C-alpha cells in the first residue's frame, strides 16, 4: 500500500504508472483489507495527501477507504471524519462554503483572477471558469468532496453530520437538487 500511495501522490499525466488505479482496485470494496490493513496512520496520510493536493483522484482514494459495497467501514469512516472535521485547519481547508443568494447557489473560493482572492461566485460561473481554465478539474474536485462528505455521513456518522449540517443546509441542498441546470 505504501508503494502505491507514494506513486499515486507523485504521479501526473506525464509519468503516470497507474498507481492510483491499482491502489483503488486493491482496496475498493475489499472489506478484509479495509478492516484489517488500514489503520489511523494510513488514513492520516490519505487525508494529508488530499489536503495538500486538491485533485479529484485523491478524493476517490480516500473515499475507497471509508466505503465498501455501499456501506461505511465504520472505523475508517470515524478516523477520517475525526481528522477532517475535528482539526480546525483541515476542516477550514477542505469544507468549501456554499450559500443561496438572490435565488442562485454561490460558492466561496479563490477566483480565477490574477489577484487570486477569495470571493463568492455563482456555482454555474465556477463550473464555466473551471471548464475554461483547468478542463473542469477544480469543479470535479469540488463535486468529489461533496460525494466524500456524503459518504462520511453514512450510517449516521455524527462527527461528519454535526460539522456539515450548518454549511450544507437543507435549503441549500434542496436548491441544488431542484435546479434545472444540468451542471448542478
């Protein structure tokens, strides 16, 4: 696992040896490995990797540690939730705020201007700018985080639920789900 983890962290399109795919295949839906071989140190490395490398592939790797066949791997889920939500710096880094303003969903993040400042922008604008600037990678990372967070809430994990319910409110979720915009 350590070898593939290191390769997944260090690879990009130029030197990709498919370590991420191999690692995901090894652990994804493999209850025996997830229960017996994945410990706090490994989960901590995956959370750190995701925090430092905001890429969709790292979200998928962490997600593979916490869900098996659609069910939470409780010890891994609890450990990942504790690392993400109970550490203020990590929580602030990973939870991307959303709000509804003037009947539009907005996201709070660094804009695509040269100043690179944080601002509220319509979610649809974020989608479009991400498509233009980075082939949608930042938007895919954000969507991956939302899936990760939903999986961290599986089976009533209140560590995750208690931290996320104030950020991703019922009204906000309803607005996104009921939107007629395909991108959302």
